[in-house]
């Protein structure tokens, strides 16, 4: 969970930073909206896409080794249950804050729902609205439009309704709610808060341009915005008519439309997302490739007079048999604390040779996970007692084994 949060926040920061660069100054508000929603989606999905399984299948033991090697049963290693370290506390604190923010969102949604159930209904300019009695700013939430007609001219009411209907028809509440959920989930990341602001502002740009494109005089509409600039908002999860900063909204209304061909710059998100996905899987792929080269070079050193066998007439035996071997490995291989803290897990495959005298030599990893986990598996294999050597044609011979060790966090 901790590693997923780290990766998701890294993706969010990189993609949002890129968005800030390419979107600066343009008027492609629909493309901005699509890009922001895509950033949210990729931040959630990219950290979950793990190509290690595909890489491991492609670079399986049969491909890594130039010959078939006898594989021992897999050893499963998990952390001790009584272990406690600071990430546990960090996760709990994170969860408490996230829960508090989610409860706040639910309360705001409940307030809006209660207002919708108890408010007086009316139809204005063909739009069904809920009438506000207090001095709240006009707002909408999904299909509901809330307006206070007090001290407003028919022209102003028409502008407000056009603005809020744009929010309703384009389902802007989905974006607003999603941005709030991301702030709750990634509250410790400044990028999540800045992105929420960008989402809300862009929704207002879209609604403002819908009003202007509907025939409303630009200057009159801008003066109206200034008149309601300091009205109180009901909730942050709603689309409010007077969302600040008004100066920025007015600048966007007066800005000349960007060259349509420039909108294709948003397609650059595709190679960036592919690069982030590749970065998430580079370490595993590099480790496998390194082990392939290392193993191939090592095995070429064996000559015919000192041949290393894979399967012989009489296989080597661990003192006490296979059950004793698995018990030895399970009791002696420990999950390193540093690896647990770093959320490192995976399947290490260790190769070794049982010599003619039963000694264990040539211990090395042929499938790597991390240096810490690799080292722990190698340490225990090297410390094994002598085996009863294998025999071929009645003579003791060298026999090669692989033992997979799976480190899994629970």
C-alpha cells in the first residue's frame, strides 16, 4: 500500500507538472478537462501495471540457463507478525486524515441533498431550480440548480441559469467530486490541491464561455460576476457561480482563441505515460538481463573432466532428506526488516552446486529481486551443511540445483 501511494503520487506530480507547462496560456478548455481527468486515471492505474510477471515468464529459468537445472520446491518467507515499525503508524495517520476528509465530503453532500429536498421549487426561463432563501451564491450539483432571485434583474437571472445549466449539461459535478476525492486520498501532496484548483477553474472557464457563446454581452456578464464575488458558498463539492479568482476568469473571457493546431500538444501525454510505465518496470528487466549474462559466462567454465550434471542416477541428498531441507530453509531464511520497510517482495532464485564431497559451492542468484533479499537467500544457502553427493555410474559427481525463495508481505 505504501509503495503504491509513493508511485501514484510520483505519477501525479510528473503528469500535473507537464500539464502546467503545456496548458499555460491556451484556451483549449475541453482538452484541458480531458487531460486533467486522464491524469487522475493514470495516477491510479500506472502504479498497478506490473510487467515483472511478463518479464519473468519471458526470461524463465529455461531461458536463463543454457541447460535444464533441477528445481527444488519453492520456499515461502513472510514477515513475523509481531513486527512493528514506523510505516505502520504513518499508514494509520494517513488513513485517519483521509477518513476525516471523506466524512466532510459526505456531510457536504448531505447538506446539499437536504436543501434540495426542502427548498421551494420554481421554473425560471425554462429551467427547474431550487430557490435559496439565504444569501448564498448560486450553485449547481449534478442535476440540481440552486438560485436566489432576490436583488437580481431578469438579465442577471438568465446569465446565472445559462452558467449553471452549462455545469449541469456537461456533468461538471463529476470532475469537481473526483478532484475532492483525490485531495482526500492524496492530502499530503501539494500537487493534488493545486490540481483541484485547476479543475475547478477550468470548469468555470467552460461555463463562462457557454454563456458568452450563447449571446450574452461579455462586459455585462463580467460586471455581474463582480457583483456576486463575495457571496457565501454552500459547499466546496458544488459548482459555484462566483468561484475565484475572478480576475483570471475575466482574462480568459477576453483572451484571443488559441490556434486550433496547437491543441495536438496534449497528445504528448501518451509518450510521457509510456515512459512512466517503463520506468516502473526498468529495475526488474535490468536485473534479469544482468543475471542472464552472468550465468551464461559462469557455466561456460565447466570442462568435460569436471562436468556439472543436472540429473544423475543417484541425486544428492540433504542430511535428513527433502523434508529436513525445506525445514532448514524455512527456519533460517528471515525477511530482512529493511526490505519490509521498503515494501520489497518477490521471487529470488538461487543456484548452487553440490560437489563430489557434498560441499555446497557456486552459490549465486539467477533471478534477482533486490540486493537485500538476494543476499539473505544466498546467505542461508551458503551456510547449508554438506550433502550426500550425487553419483553417476557409481562415481561421485557435481550436481547443480536451483531453489526459488518467495518473499511475500502480508
